[in-house]
C-alpha cells in the first residue's frame, strides 16, 4: 500500500500520477505527451479510461468577445461598446518580443513538449510539496488556452466562471483532453496567437492588442522588449501586478520576465540588465467603453439601441440568449440616427438650456411613415458626474427612461382625432366656460361609466378668465381651451379616446394602462417624448401609425466570416382615415400660425403642432411636425420638484414657463436645422368653416399668463364619486402620489391639467 505524507496527503509522485492518470490511459494521450515513460503513472486513477473517453471530442474555439460598433445612418461611428475590450490580431501583428516574453515566463518548453509538459508537472509537484502549498503551476500554454476557452464561454455568469476555473481533477482531465485535441488541430503558432488574443491583461483589456493600447497607447506589433516583459508578467495576476495601481510591484515582475528571457536565450543577459533599469514607460489610455463614448450627444440613443437589442425577441427567444450575443460583441450596428438631425437637436438644446439649469429638456425626432428615430438628445449629458445622468429622458421606463411626464394639452389632438373619426364635425361648438365641473356621467370602456361627485364635484378651469366660450373646435384648439375639450370627451366618451391613443402608439411611460377618466383629455397621464413624437408622426403620415425603430441592419463577425442578423422592422397600420388626419393637420397648422405655438413656426415651411403646459408648471411641451419629420420637446425637472415659475433657463429668466415659449423655440431651431436642404411638402389641408361660435367670439390668445386658480398641491378640493355605473363598476378620476425624492417625473404634483383627480382646479394645458 502506498505511503501517504503526514496529514494524509499524497506523495509528489502520487500527485502527478493522479493528475495524469485519466489522460495517459486514454489511447490518444501519447500524442499529447512527448514522453512515453509517463505511461507508468497512469495507473493511479481507477476507471479513468471510461471517464476520459466520455469527454466529447468536439471542443471548438469560442467566438471571442469583441467590440461592437454602433453607426449612424450614414455610416459614421456613434460609439464603440463591449463587454470585453478586445481586438483580435494575427500573430504577425504581435511583436516578436511579446511572443518570446509570454512563452519564456508562462511555458518556456512550449515548443519542445506536446499538450502536457511532464517535466513541468514533476517540477511543480516537487516544488509545491517542499513549500507545503501551491507555489508553482504546471499548465502549458495549450492548457491555459483551453481554460480561457471555458472562461470565455462562461461570459459574465459568475457561477459558470467559477465552474470553468475550479481546481478539481475533473476539470483538469477535461482540460487535458481538449489540450491534446487542440495541439493536433492547431499547431504551436496558432495556439500562441489564440492565447495572446484571449488572455486577460487587467484594466479591462482582453488580448494583447487591447493591453498594448491600454498601457502604452500603441499597437501590439510595436511593443519593445521591456514593454513586452511587463505585459507578459501581468498575466499571472492582473490585480497584483497592475502597473497603473502598483508600479513598484509591476516593475519587479517585469524584471523577473526579462531575466527569464535571458535564461532561455531569447535575449542576452546584457540586454536584460539594460532593460531592467528602464522605467515602465506607461502611456495609459483610459478605458473607453459603452455609450458614454458616443459622439454628437448620442449617448442616450446608443443606450436605447442596446435596450432594443436586449428586449426584442428577434435577437433571441430569451433575455439570456440576447445578452449572450450582445456581450460577445463583434457586431456592426447601423442605426436610423440621421447625423444632420442629431447635430441640430443637440445644437438647439445647447442654445436654449444649460446642463446646470434647475430643469432639463429632452427631444426626439422621428420620420413619419417609417417609424425611424432620426435624433434623440437631452440637456443633461450621459454620464455619472454632476448635472449628468444615465436616465434617458426621451423614452419609457422599460427602455431605460423614467416614469414620464404629463403631456398637458399635447394630448388634446388625440381627443379631437377620436371625435372626428367617430363622425363629429370639426365645426362642433361648446359653451366652454372659464370654469366648470367635469360633466357627469361619461361612458368609459367595457360598459363602465365615470361619475363626478354631486356633493363635491371635481372642477377645472381654463388658463385665464378671458377664455370663455362659446368656441368651435378650430379656435378651441388654437387657444388650447380646457373646458372645450372636456365637454368634447364627455360627448364622445372616454373609450374612443383611449382606443385612438392605442392605435397611435400612445401609452404611459411607466407601462400602466391609461386611466379611464375625462381628465385624460388634458394630458394627465405620464408619457415620454418618443411616444408623443411618434404619435404626431401619425398625423403627418395622414393616419398611418408606424412603430418606432432604431436599427437598420446588423452585421455579426464570427471568426473570419460575417453574417447579417435579422433586425426589428417597423409595423405600420392605419390609425385613422386620411380625412381625419387631414382635419387634425389643419387644426394644428392653425396652432402654429395663429395660436399658442406661433413661436415654434418654421417660416415658409408648412408645419403643425401643439403646445402643452401642466398646471403646476412641472412640465412644458411642444410637439410638432412637417409632412416629412415629427419631433417632441419636453422641458421640466426630472426629479419632479422644481416648478417652472420665476426660473432661469438657458440664461433667460421666466416668470412662468409655457409650452409655446421655451419648448417651442427649441423645437423650431432643431427642426429648422434638421430639415435644411430637404423638401418642404405641404399638408393636405381641408376647409374647416368657422363655427357660429368662432364668428361671434373673440378672445385672447390664451398664453399670456394665468390667474393662479390651481390648488397648489392637489390635496384640497373636491373628491371623485364612486357611485353606481351602467356596468356596476366605478371609474374615478386619476390619482397620483408622488414620493419625496422620486426620480423622473411621475405626475405633476396634483395641480396640473385636471388636478390629481381630487377635484383641484385645473388651469391649463397650453
């Protein structure tokens, strides 16, 4: 019976036998070990032949994770993103010094042995036994390459990474068999090339090319002897020998490598001694990863592209499958971002809103009829510093945004579209008093009915007391008359409005359903700029709604081959008749020409749009379009704390902010630049005769300030009624609760359009 060492451990020879046992008994092992005498050591592992033969023979080199390049629609680079910063290069593109340094320090007999170095194993076992621990490893470069394959295959899954690196006999056996296979298949030069491209050099650098760029800002082919020795030394322990954080330790390790190179006659002792005296010579390039590197302010659009990839089933059936493809990288993604439009958006934002302002702005531009997102920007840059954020203020919460913002009166055209589509004439007039209770009862979806509280009715007002009817639809839209639109929704019912909103892709930014209450006519449901821009694009395309898209094409590099991936396509459907869309276009053209949106006009270029301002002035909007481009601009406090009263924005002080004053000019300037040099088609306008109310009624423009009838915080005033309904169900007015410090506007504090559902007075949605 073999003797055991004190403490129950195996002797050095038994350790070697156990390590090699399975492999040497497998018939193919002699091709991997260039020492036939080693066969005598194979008897240590009982049943090892079957275990070895059960390991599949189909190990394939994994596709190495590489950078993904995101391009705009013209092919210009937006950003470079990666899970692992790696650029794969051929062996001829790697300095001979680097090749010699890694072999000298990691596997000096690399060119003399097969997949396994028996001498190295015996030497390491003996040394470890003398030290009472693990002082030396015995893996060849080929075995290390196999281990790196397993680690690469594990990706960012910590459990799989642990399994790929665990110190067990089973893993060593599997590693050994695959090492033999690789030696036979690839040969020494290819093994060395693969190893230098896959191994980790610290500081987020995978592969020697990324490492050369990170530490010395040069290509791997240009590394000198001391630089090569430094990089080769890092591999054993990237944290311990990190030259950026511990220069002294890194230099000691570098000099060990230089000495080893001299010992194996890769360089002379004199050259080694000279190199040892030289400083590290670092010229560090900071890691540049992800959407923070995006140009032209496109960081948030870049992030949106990533979210699309990770959430759309076209890229994989499961979230894990999609994440695996994304993390592997090697993708070239051509997007819909139009350079001219993006530059114009950012230029306009910079001109009108400072990143340090108490409020922010976000803007999105889309193409009617295709759903292509042409531009996306905001005043607070993508980042982690002061006045920076990673929240995309232009999109829904599920795509990296926040909970959205009340769109105010920019929702009114959707109500008008539902009414006209249902047969309501565009000349429809209502009494439209300055102040009124919400009409009751009002029909809702699924046989439900909304009812006001007869004892303490919820009320609303127009922006100022000079606004009182009667009004027809044309003037009521131009002046953004609240009481007109509440009377309109009470006539047609709530359900046609929510159904029209759905057809136009309008949804709450937080993913919840739109509340069945008449106050939705005044924009009380939080939405994102992308949602509103794309909805108005439906009007521009004469009633055709197209789902938004951000990706044109994707090319994936797999080894030496390139293949195209399927990408999401825009789905277009008719949301309303052309006549209905033409009617709304005529109404909204009047807003820009004679109503609350005159400051957003594009001069001789035909345009249409709508202003929106929540009552507490937590948010202000302008959403507008031409027949070939639609855009939305929001201004407000993302944290939903700052009211836009007596506020300085972009160096200009405002007593009160209106949608036509701050968002309107931002929209005007960004659209002017985006459309420069492009055709200027006109709308298909229709004749909307002035109603008798319009003929008989003058009035102010409705954007000259209010008289402060809002209730301040929405916590006072009437309450909603929960009385019986036709279907036995009650639909209350919407109610919002804003937690302290809640990030990303979730309501307007209760005194915006229609209050918070507690009956507070409503002042406006201009």
